[in-house]
C-alpha cells in the first residue's frame, strides 16, 4: 500500500488555527507549524489523521485514502 498525496486546503487549516492564510503560509514556510500525519489501523484502515500544531493550538483533520477531508476539522487550545 502506497502513501497517498494528502493535500488539505491551507485556508481551512488557517481558519481552524485562527490565522489568516498569508500568516499560515509564512509560518509553514518558516517551519513554525508542526504537522503530524497518522495512518489508521483496524477499523480505521484507509483513513488518515492530519494534525497541525501552532502556539498551543491544534487543528485535526480526518481524511480518507484519497486525501479527502471526511469531517469538520477539530480545534483544541490549551
């Protein structure tokens, strides 16, 4: 099984992290936003969870095997 190209709309991530798009892009380019992508197992096989972390905030997305966002993103702040 190969790894799909997962593309998430930057505007969606930016909004979830409470940033504007330009701010988000600059922070990504500077490596100041951490990203973690996890592949599902068991009943979650074929799904992925992509999390973006910045300034104590987390934006989390659940995606299918094609990289399509399945649910509304979740946000968490400290």
